[in-house]
């Protein structure tokens, strides 16, 4: 039976490379018992090395009651690992056939109802759950590297995933201290990777065309917009580019720059509907914070980041 | 005559809205005498309000010797302002005709040889310097909002700009405490805005298609890759996605994801030349830092950012 999200005690991490091992370290730090499985030779040593390397950072961020590296069990047999699961996080290499077969094997060995989540960077669960007998409990839970430090997890189901599974998984990750985006659309690359990938592709085009060097690209982000993005995302950032008029002023007056050749990505057509949706979204997100409040918040945040990184 | 970069005493800021006013505050904090000019009604009051609002942040970051808000002079007559300049920073609205005329007016009134820099977000100086009698001294010096906090300035000349002007301006901004990218290619949007714009356009497409909400887009960045970008730019970030093999392993093994529909921006073709240029760039940028060093640096940085923002 599926436990309640707050009743999960044992997490099975199937695949313990950089991402899966990062999950192991994170779940241990939150006080879970973790069973690690990976078919690679020397996997257990590499996993314990990774957990040891991450532990000082996790300790600095604060361990949950009962958190202990001794709660890690390495289990070389997949069915024996899955049999113990209250929750499974799969982090195998990005190979669709491999993930299809592995999820089917996990499904066959995991107690009824227990949720099986995949770290896939971009495959749709619809395409991965095809061989499972119980696809309703399979879901994407996409983390960011390193999973033990970056809070974001994107949760999205496939066509055969039960809506309850998405809700359960979102709640489980929230209780485990993660920042969760529960998506109701299955989009390749989810959200953050799509945004990151657009930036990355433009960067590769610029290098290919001799327009910028690798070092210039990195410096342009770390010393430019990258300093604002931990504080406000791209939408609230541009909300402030509109002065007191906010996003409405920004779109109405600077909308034409969408037609400028500022990237190789053609812009969305700025229909009245899109304009209104973006403005309304910024207003919702800002809540009762005025433009002045948000400017002060951004400035405090950027200063804090600069000082934290020894750059002020 | 053009002063040496270290001899600049008086900076003229032509246009003192959000960006120009931010420049005024920044130059005051670095100990310069600043002459502000703006044709808008009530511009002086708005400028002094903006400088007062920014001053606590600038004080916290550390004022230069002699920095004083009393060093701000507001001058309603453009030629009278320009006559005093050791350096001019133009921050008029983004309107090409307006900027062409204004730069010509500034050029006519500014002492011989003194550099005239434009804050334009994306126009090429080639297109803006057309009406100037002395276009060789005109250059783009593109800041990020707010210019008093974000270090980045992108410096690039137009077809008629003297190479010396680009070198002088880069040195001046560096002496003034800025982080400078001197570009040798004139590309619309320069570097940071192209990368930022690609991300923004993908975000707008996602809202238009109902794939993500404004709030989800912002959260996906602030709680995801946005936490890494003040520490490492997009290239070094993916250098670490390749494990010990770095960017070479990343491109050789995950290159096929460039063909995935993870954004609406078509990818650059990963030719051997592009692959080698990106790998070599990452190796140059990493210098003598090993992958382990960079991972530790990233982890320390992300933790510092999380703690600085009260999120750890």
C-alpha cells in the first residue's frame, strides 16, 4: 500500500551516479533510510565517496533529526532493493529504452501503490511508462544538479499516471524540503531545462559564429543577469524593467524589441491575450509587494549575493 | 584632448531615467563629479530621489574616497553639460532616430577626443554614430539594471569607432570598478542580452502555449539554475555536467540532446570545430582548477547564495 507522504521511511535510489548519488546524499540528510542500487562496477565505492564529499555542505545547511550516513544501505540486487521501498527515485542514464526496461523492472519488484519517480532530464513519462504493469504510480521528479543543494524538483505525470500520484509526489518532495513545481502539461525538457537550453543553444550559436568566446559568455551571465536570477526570475525581473508601470508598461513600450534580432529564437507573437496573461501573472506573483518593494528586495538580494561570494 | 582613463574627474550622464540615473549614482559612489542632463520635466527631482534611494546600498558596498552626493550637478542645457565632460555616458530611450540625433548633439558639444559611450540595450554603434562629426570616439558601454549594483558592462565599437576608443573605455570602466567584456564583434543585443532574450522568448512561448505559468517560470529559475549562475556561467556549469570528463564528455555523450525538442530554438550544428572550441574555452576558463575544485567552488557558492538570501 502507498504510505502517506509523511510516513515514508525508506527511499530506494535506483542508479547512483552524479544525480542519483546526489539524491542519496540529500535523502540521508533529511533523515531517511536510503537503499542504493546501481549495476556499475565499483558503484558502491563511488556512491559512498560522493555522499562523504557532499556531507559537509549538507551539515552546514542543517541536517534533519536522525540524519546519518549509516542509514545508507547498498543493495546489489534490484528486486531486493525495491521490495523495501516506500518511495523510489530512478536516476539511470538518459536512454529511453534503458529507462523503459528499468522502470518496468522496478514496477515489478516494488510494493503495490508505492510511487516510482524518474530523474529524467527531458523524456516524457508517457514515453517511459509503456512497459510498466502499474504505470499509474510512475511520475517524473526532475531535480537539478547537485540535487543535494538545488531545491527545484519538477513533477509531472504521463498519460497513464494517476493524478493522485502527481499530488502525492509533490507533497512528499515538499515535506522533504524541496521546492516543487507540479506541471499539468507534459512538455519535453519541462520548464527550467527548456529555458536553460534556449540560453545554451544561443550561446553555442555565438561560439560557432565567432560572436563571443566561452569566457565572455560565462562572464556575461555571472556578472550580469545571473546576479538577479537567484532573487527574481525572468518575469519579475522584467516587471521591474517597466519602472512604476511594471510588466504592462514593459510589454506595451518595449514589446517591439521582441522583433529585434537579439537572439536566433523567433519571438512569440505578442497578442493581447499573451500580454494580459503575462501582466496578470506578474501581478499575482508580486502579490501585495509594490514595485518599490520589489526593487528594494532585488537590491538587497543582489548585494547579499555579491557579498556572499566575496565580490562586494 | 582625451584624458588618460585614470584622469577622468567629471562624468556627464545624458539621460537620467532608471538606467542613466543608476549610472549617476554609481559614478558618484566611485568619487566622480557627475553632471546630469535630461530633457524630461521634473527630471532633476526624480534623479535626486533615485540617487538617494540607491545611496544606502552603495554605502554598504563601500564608497570610494571622496564619494559624495554633493558632487552631483544637474545641468538643464546639454551643450553646457557636455562642455565639462571627461567622459560621457548616454542613456536616452531606445529609439534609434533619437539616439542618432542626441549622439550628434553630444558630439558637437563635447571637448575633442573625449569618449562618448551609449547605454543602448541592443543597437549597433554603427547604426547610431551616423550623424556624428567625430564618430571615432563613440562606443557602446552597455550596463545591466541596476547599473549601480550589477558589475557587467559590454563595450563594443561601430564601424567608424577607433580601436583605441574601445581599449580606453574598457580600461576606464575597469578602473571605475566594473566587470568589462570588450567585444570585437558588433552583434545585436551584444552577449548577455542575447542569452537573456532567448530565455525570455522561450518563456513567452510557454505562457502563450499554456505550457507554464508566469509563477512556474520564475520559480524554475530562482530555485533551479538561477542559483548556479552567479557562481559559474552556462559553459562552466555544463563543464561540470560531464563529470570528471568535463565539457568534452558532456558534448560527446549528451550532444544528441541538442536535437531534442527542449526549446523552440534550433540548435547549432555540433561540428568538430564547435565541439573543440567549446572544450578549449572551458579548459582555458578553468585554468588550473580541476573538476573537483570547480565542484567544490560551485557548492560553496550555491550554499553562500542560499544562506545570503535566507533560504538555507
